[in-house]
C-alpha cells in the first residue's frame, strides 16, 4: 500500500508540474514533451529560479563595490564605448551612515571599473542627499541615458539619524529622472515628480522604487513600489502592506496615469526590476517583503497583467565555489546586467553581511550563459 501511495503521489506531482505552453515555464523556456527546457540564465521545474554561478569566497567578501566603510545599495551598470569602462550608478549613504537612515542620508554615486564584476572605483557623487533607488535605462529614440530615482528636499544628518515616522506616516518620496547623452555626463537637474502619490486611504500613498520599460513608440510603463500612509491601520494594509504598481505615459517624461487602483502583483514585494524580453515577454525581479531572505520573480505577456510574484528566484545567501554557503542578513535591490545579445548576464544586489539594514555593500554574481 505504501509503495502504491508513493507512486500515485509521484504521478500527481509530475502532473501538476507538467507544462503545456511557455507561460508554464515562466516565459524563460520552452515546453518540450510536457517538461520545461529553460533558457541558460534560468533553472527549476518552471524556469523561475535564477541559474547563478557560485562565487569565490574573495568575490563574495569583497563585492563589486566597496567605498571605504560607506554603505552602498542597489547598483545599475552599463558599458561605455567612449572609455571602454563599466559605469555603475548606485545609492551610497553619506557620512558612513548605515542603511537604517537611508532617509535622508542616501545619495547617488557614479563609479567605474574595467571589469563587469568589479572592483568599481568611486568617481563622483552625482546627486547629493536626498536621492535613492537609481534605475538606469537607455532611450533609443532620443539616444539618451535616463536615470530614474526618488528624491526630496532633504539634507543628510551628521549623526546618521533618520527621518522619524509621524504616527506611522511615511515620508512623501518623489519619483524623478535625469538624462544625459553620455554615461560620463553631464546629467540634467532631476525632473519634477512623475507619479502622483495615492490618496490617504490608497495602497500606494507613498511611491518609490521606479523601474521603467520604454517601448519603441515612446509609451512607458513605470513600475513602482506602493506603500500605504499608515502601517498600523489594518483597514488600509489588508494583505498587501507593500506591493508593486504601474503607471503609464506616452513618453518617459510623462504625463503618467495609473490604470489600476490596486497592485499588479498579488504577493507582497518591493524593489521591482522590470524588463522586456522581445522573444518571451515582460519580466520582473523583486524583493519579497514578506520573507526578506528571498528574491521573487513575476512575468507577463502584456506588461499589465502579471503572475502573482510569489516564485522564488533566489534567496539571500550565496553558494561559493567550494560548495559552502555565505550567509547574508539582507540581499535586496535585484538589478540585472544584460550582455550584447540582451540576455541576463550578472545579478547585482545590495547585501548586508552582519545585521538587517546595517552596513551594506554591492555584490555581483554571474548567471549561467551555456
């Protein structure tokens, strides 16, 4: 009887994981004989886990960017033909503050390296406090690099104190962008706010974490994290105190409107990194806020209607090339560097080695390409 039950259980599992279309493979593979054949950068039964290559202990410890004892968080990287260097744009905390006081001590740093994996060297403070969540992209129509971020009129604090909540109310961050014809600059003064915050009783009273997809006709989908005004009001929080929304505009400069009054993901996530794969569809990595140890993955055929966002792409820890595991307290702000063929090649994260939202640095890890 036990043997029969095991056979039936195995058959049920196989049936439940069998695919019929590429959508069953997370838009990251082909369905072949009811089994997902994953693209190189992805793995797992449904091709929704990142196929990360183990790091050396030194690479995991040194990271891609460490600037003295300052904290960095959430890097975007692009290669520049002008100087044959990789250019990084990353949040960095002023005055050696830790991540816990990112408001108001975050600024945007520009760093460069001869190698994609680093080490990157500090070049300049591009935007002083308060600026955070940089997301670099390129607009082919205008030939300009765009740096989306959040910003506000706040000065850093020498004692690394943060902006306290007022009765649970979060600071009104603003999504802005700057543009440049070159990764070497000059960059324009950040724009006026692009996306209006929601009403006081809305799920997205606060909007942060911008991640744009610019289509060939100029239409822009701007994904963002939404947070309600009061975290301690259950009537506002519901089951999703934080998740991802989208605003749409005919041009990256706006005006933006919100097509939905609720999140586009049914799972609690933040830190969206969205991109369009011409051969597959729309894809997104997020940091799962209900479980800080996981990076999540979501996918969509049209950029508006998405999977739940509950698939786990990776956890916070890093497998080393000797088979051991390096444990991190946080691994967030997932950002991908794409190779010349547009395939995911490196995953960049902000990581905290010792304590949640304490000292952090920037980590890079290669993805499988074979």
